[in-house]
C-alpha cells in the first residue's frame, strides 16, 4: 500500500497536466478559428467554385443551369486576346526578372558593407516603393510618361536627347518597356531585402580566412559569395517569378492594357471577361482562363522548385 501512493499521486499530476494542456489547446484553436473561417470562406471556397464555374456558361448572375463541359476551355484555346495576354504576362515577368536579379544583388552587396555610411537610410529609401500602393504608383507614372507634356519628355528635351515629345504609352513597344521598368522599380526593394537576408546568413569566418590568404574583394565575391548564394538565388528567382505573374493594379492604372492590348496581362484579361459591364460578362469563361493560367504558373513553379532543390543539393 505504501508503494501505491506515489503511483496515484503521479497519475493525478499527469491527469491535471493533460487537462491544462487541452485547455491551452482549446483556447489556441478558438483564437485561430475566426481566421480559419475567413480563409475557408474567402479563399478555399472561391477556388473550389472557380473549377465548378469553368464548366458553365454563367454570367455571374442567376442560377447555374447551363452546363457546357469543356467548351470554355476549347474557346479559350482559340481566343487570340487570351494568348496575347498570356504572352505579355511572360514578357513582363522575364523583363522584370532580368532587370532585378543582378542589380538587386549588387545593391545588396553594396549596402551590406559595414564601412558604408548611411546604409540604413539607403535601405529605407530603396524599400519605400514596396510599401507604396501599387495603384498610386501606376497613376503617378501615368502622369510622368502618359502625354506629350509629361515630365520625362520635358527632362529629355531639356537635355537634348529628344527633339520632340515621344508618346511613351502610345506605342506598343515603348509602353511595355515602361511597364517593365516601373514594375522593376516597384519591386526592387523587396528583392534587395531577400539578397540582404542571404548575405547576412553567410559565415564571416570564411571571408576572414580568404582575406588572410590574400584574396581581394572580387575573388571573394566570385569564389565564396556566388557559390554560397546559389541556393538562395534559386529561391529569390522563384519569388520574383511568382510575384511578377500577377500584375493587375499597376497595368490597370498605368496603361489599362493599351495601346491596342499591347500591355494586356492575364489578371486584367480575366477581370475584363468576368466584370466588364460594357460587354457580356462571363464568369464561367473567366474562371476557365484563371484556372488555365494558374495551372501554367503552378507547372512553372514546380520546375523552379526542382532547380532550387538541385542547387541546394550541390551546395
């Protein structure tokens, strides 16, 4: 009997501990519950219903009573405007990624130098466009590039580079270039922060050893920084590509897809098909376009993830 008492005491202690643990779990899940409900209602449910709508000829109003099967997808494959927007989105993504990948790395290396004065100020300065509302950026840039009396024309003409005003947003090639440059400027700070995080995670002792062995800054960058940053660079590339595939608010306010759909993007195309009250909105067709584009981005993301893992494996 004397030996049984400690066992009962331990059982009570364990039981009371489990009770307190489940109480903590209960309140933790209660705090998570509102967010979970909103996530299911406004994210999971719309995604599931988008797949359902894609098989119907539905304007977004009234019941789902006209099942068309894969007709929306067949119509999609024959739609020239869809493929134009699809191509423009990839052109924008490639252009912005090409501009940012190396320039942001060089800027991050420069601002990561502890001997540079005012580097905190410059980090903040380059990051400001990231926290600025994209639609506001589009409106301001439209004022800068949008007409003959725009600021960029006045500056270039005063410097003697232009003899007369140039319609930057009035021609297809220059309009896309402007959208790419503005998009790169808007996302520059975020990419720079990614590189800064990667640089600050590199071990300092390797650089100290290289310095003792007589390596200069370029040799340290080539033989130490670049190899160690390759896995991080693959992740940065993935984040940049995914971010650039969704460019609605900037294009909507800057060019609205013009001129003549030269800067039309997938997000803008889907929006126009689903909610354009001037024509005949078709939420079913827009859902099919969104699903096709989403699956394309997903497939491309899988390829980039595979590249990222290969880079990490080599590291």
